[in-house]
């Protein structure tokens, strides 16, 4: 019944070597660069967010690879959204088995559903753009789905401003995906950008200053430890006349006693006995040094806000907006994860409808999300007790297709 969409076999046997192999169109580009040892050459020099040719990897390096708050924010969103169970349905029924489900369950030999969507969401959150490639056979049947790196992709607009092709560049090699006869081999999902027609806006762009401040504060702390770390105090020697210095033997004996009796976790808090002429001078951080830590925490909160994550979930102190962790987690799913997952799954379903007959809906199954279990239980109870609604109306309110007579 569903011959229009078949899955490719994960492994070819010797008898299958004569057949046409199905693979991503950009695979040879990546393989050639890896073999040539030029992985980092020319990557990222693309037009991003209407700013012209610049290094599109800078926000990724500074905000994700070099910042723990940005790293955890991206991972938290992509893992939570990628783990959401998905259902396929149309106006008549919800499918237990369907070729679309088979395709997203095993999108390619190297990835499963969660891995594919986690990479897709991560690309979207990192750069504001996500690209999904459909690999088809000679008959136009979709065999595999692949997530492409957004920093390597460039939109080629036509005379009317609409995209007519996509260029994927790796080093000095490039592959062009043409849009012909209404067939779009690339699914381009982008976040809203008010000043760009073809590229989306990344949360890192909005939080760029906060990321810079947070990284600068971390660099300052590192430099403080490396170059100007303050000891807890100093022992000052005063001779009989208020001046003088210890002899070499006295200095070595004092240093050995300090190391043996007053350093390490075992000797924490142990009182110090000083001989005549020695005075203890305590040291500490100045108020300006303490304010620096508050600035770093404020920058971390701004990064969390840009991603739509309650600061409590990232371990940032000083935020008491939510009564408890459970409420913060529920708000995170309701306000950030679900809107993103619903938009991406709807875009993927609409894109796949260009290759297959019929129109189906791909969306998260809210009844299988543990964070929303209390809300869903209350909604099911309210809808079930509404006697003035028909069964079909109740099913629609619960996100289910209406029952069809005779089905």
C-alpha cells in the first residue's frame, strides 16, 4: 500500500554490489576533505544572517564550545526535543505503522530517530538554521534523511528573491542542490529573523554580549589564578628593632613546618603557632573582585533567558521565579521545547508531503511526556466529564483525529 516510500537496507551484501548505492550527495565532499587532511580549511566562511561573508563558526566556538552555560543550554533543548515521541495522523486516523514513521525511526544507517532530531534541533538552536537532506533513488522514492551542517550551507536566491538552489561547501569542494519541478531536496527550517529574508537568527546572536561578558569573567578568573592569585595571608618577620630578615636555616625550617602542619585538607582550620618576631597578616578579595562574580552570574542568566530556559535548570544562583524545580521543568517544556518541536515536526511533515501522496501530520505525543503528565491528566478529566460534547469533539480537543463512522 505504501510502496511510494521505502526504507533502504542498512547493509549491502555481495550480490547487491551491482545495484545503485544510495547515499547523501555531500558524502563525497566530506570524505575527500577528511582524506586530504583539510577539515578546517575554508569552513564557515559563508553569509550568515545578512551580515555578509564572515566566520559563521565564531558564535559556536565562543558560545557552545567555549562556554558551559551555552553548551548546556543547547544540549538541554536538543536532547529534550529530540527525545519527544512523535505520532503520524491525518484527518481520519492515527497510524500505528506508516512509512513516514519507518523513515524517521531509521532515517539512515548511522542514526536513529532521536539522534537525527537531536542533531536537527541542535543546528537550529546553534545557528538559527537547520537543513535536512532527502536521499532518493532513481524513481524518486525517499530512502534516507540526513542533517547537514548549517555553517556549510548557503541559500542561492533567484530573480524573484525565492531560493532556487542550496550550495553545500566543504573546503574548496561544493555541491549544489537544485530545486526543480516543485521537488525540494532540502528542508530548510529557520527561526524568525526580522532583518533577513533567507537565514534565521540564532539565540547566540541575541546573547552575544552576555556570552562575551561570561567568557571574559572566566578568563579573568583564570588569569587571577595563573598570575595574581591572592594567598590567604602572609607571615611578616620583625626583628628586635622592627626590621630584619630570617636566616636561610630559619626560613627553610618555617617553610617545612608550614607544608607539614598547615597545608592540605587534613590540616584545614588548624591553628598556627608563631615565634617571637613573626606576625600574621590576613588577605582577601576586594569588594570590586566580589562584584565580578555577580556580573558573571548576571551574564549567565541573560544567556539562559535568550534560550528560553529557566536559570534554575542550569544551576544559576539568585533566581527564585519558580517555586520549585518541577514547575521550572514544566515551564521549560511548555514554553520552549514544545513550540520548537511542533514547528519543526510540522515543517518536516509538510516537506515530506512533496514526495509522497496524501497529507499527514507529524507532531509530538503530549500524553507520553513525563513533564506534562499532571497537565494532561487534568485535561483528560475535564474533557471526559464534559457531557455536552460528542466523542468526536472530545477527541479533537485531546489532539486525536475524530472517529470515522464504520472505521
